[in-house]
C-alpha cells in the first residue's frame, strides 16, 4: 500500500484485525484519527526495532562492542557491585534483628559500602551526559545512517550482489565478539558510508 498509507491498510480485508480494537469507538467524531495514530505508533515501534536489529547485526559483523572500561560503563559496573553486595548480605538483617552482634557489625559495614557505591553512582549520573556527548553517534561508528537502513529494509534484499559467506541471522553474538567501538578490527569496512554489498542478509531480508 505504500509507506504510512494507514487508511488503505485499514481498508484491506486481510488486515481487518487492526480494526477490531476500534469497533466500539466507531461513534466518536475523531474515530479515523484515533485509528491512524494508533497504527502509526505501532508501526513506528516495529520500524525502530528493525533499525536497531540491523545496527546490532552490523556491530556483530564488524566484531564491535563497548569497552567495559569506558567511563560511560562506570554506572553499569557499580550497579552490578551494589546488586551483588546487597544480595550476598541480605540475610544479615534478620540475624541482626535476632540479636546476633557479629552480624550486626558486618551489616553496618555493608550498609556503609552500599552508601559509598550509591554516592559514586550519583556522581556517575551527573557526569554521564558529558561522557555520552563525546561518544561518536551510532551512525558514525557503524558507517550506516538510519535512512540507509530503512532503504535497505524496503529493498528486501533486491541487491544484485551475491551474498557473502557470512551466515545470515538470527542475530546471535559470534564467539569472536570482542573489539571496541574505538578500534575496528582488521578487515572492518572502511569509513565513508555503509557498503551493504559486503553484509549478509538478515532474517527479514531475502537474498537473491
């Protein structure tokens, strides 16, 4: 029917299911507008999911991942520490209430550690916007824009190039996954735009 042709999609008998939630709303004045907005939101979510899936697939193809030592990951690692510390010492509160003095002393130490970690996390959150602003955008790191991804999805793999030996989806992380965004591995595609002729077709793209 064409991109965002909501009315045509709704009127198509094979897509009658999309009209079911609105049968009781047919008497309202803004009935058609409600349906169109509903469909637009749902299809936009689907479109974004496909874009993200394609970006993840290209990141795996280029063997790229975020460096765990990067400042942007500090919040994540500290959260893991807090979670581990809290879960491994959760029994101490009951023992402390039962009058166990050694458990009470350990509990206070653990609570002090948690307080310090949470204070560090608060500082990390404050620094996060500046840290993230210095990270190159996804389009630059993957050498592919959202527009080019959508164009590729719309073409449904109609490119004339033969598919490479890289296996198609699903988008599981390969065993060799381990580079960083800042240092693409040897053999990575050169900068200057996405070269889709070297990429494998995904599960939603049919090869020739």
